[in-house]
C-alpha cells in the first residue's frame, strides 16, 4: 500500500476491512444483498486488490463470491 502512496497503520487497515458489511434481505420471493457504508480506506484496499465492489443493492442471483 505504501508503494501506491497510502500510508496507514495496520489498525486502520483492520478497521477498514471490518467496515465492509453486506446484509441480506428478501422482498416477496426475491432475495437481495445490500452493501452497508464502509470506510473510504476500505474502497482503496479493494481497488488495490483489484476486487470490484457490488452495487448498493444486488439481487442474489447476480452476486458471485
């Protein structure tokens, strides 16, 4: 991360990763996943790892793990 110009502590990295949360809910017969708001550092970490974030609300069949 330092090579990419991101200077942060291991505790901040851990907090950022822990802020990545997804909730499952149903509407009728359809199940959805909703992404909770995460810390800005979490988005940078995912970007560095080339992991795309899901949309804010994603139908279950479109979510791949």
